[in-house]
């Protein structure tokens, strides 16, 4: 975790039981006025009311917004997260749901700080090169069959900073489009949202629950290593 002015950035793993305990502990002990979460409105609704998603069929307009590739990417990502979550006994996004429930207990307001997922996916599939697509398919194949270099870490815990840096660098090197759209641009977007909240509520304490891979990048933008307003 990182503290900066009236903000605490709390890096988590979306399937880690340790993250759930950490989020609960921090919110109960620090009693923030605002809890920011790495969600947009649609993902917030899906997380808190999953039954409504099961009943609701995706409209043609919504499918157009995501695109077929984007829709399949979301389904595949959700499937992977669910499988990994079952391995460690959690559901994906459980730490975000915990943050929202704990915020309600202390009457803290929720801030949704992530970019709308349809925008993110449209950008991704516009910039993704064929080389990256083929490389992704190859890496997925070797990963499923246990071939190639492996990085060991405990899914039950939040990864250490050194491991996060290593993984982020690997994404940057092998999948520059993934890195730019899914990590860097969202870091900037979330940093801008947090900066606005910090300036609007200077006397309030804000806890931001974000993926561990975003924590350092958001902090760097907030501290003007790169300006969020640029």
C-alpha cells in the first residue's frame, strides 16, 4: 500500500483471499470518508447484482459497443479468473465487493474510478497487432500445457512489488498494446479521477482499492512523474 496526501492506494489481487482480509482490515481501521474501487458503472452492477446479468441478454447495441472480439475476450478473461478463484477458494472481484460492503458499514461513499470497459476493449482491439495476437495464442497454448518458462507465486497472496514489476515489464515487452491500453492508459484515467476527488474533498481521507499492477503507475502519475493532466 502507498499513502500520498489524503489518499491511500491499496494494491490487491482480484482472486486472493489475503486481499479480502487486507481490504476489510484497512477500511475498518482507517475509516475513510470515500472508498474508490477499480470498477466502472457496468462492472459495479455486474459484481453487486450478478443475478441481473444472468437474466439479461446482451442487446445488439451492447454487443456493438464491445465488439465480437471484445465480448469473447471478456468471456475468456472471466472464465480464467473464475477457474483461478476456485483454486484458492474465492470469487473474482471479491476484494472489491468487500470494499463496497465495508464502506457501507461506515457510511463511506463509493467512487467508481475505472474507464468504461467497452471503451477500453475498443481501444485494445484497434491497436492490437497480428504479431501480438499470434504471440498471445502461442503463450496461451504453452501455458495450458505447462511448457516454457514459469514464474512461481502464491495465488492466495498479493504478489510482491518485485514480482509485479517483472510481470508488468513482461507484458510491456511482449504485448505493447495490452500494456498501453490495459495498464498505462487506465493508470492515467484512474489517477485523474483520484486527483479530482483529492482536490474536491481535501479534508476527506480516501482509500483506493486497485489491482496491484496499477498501484505504482497511479502513484507515479499522481506525484507528477507523468502528469495526469497531460
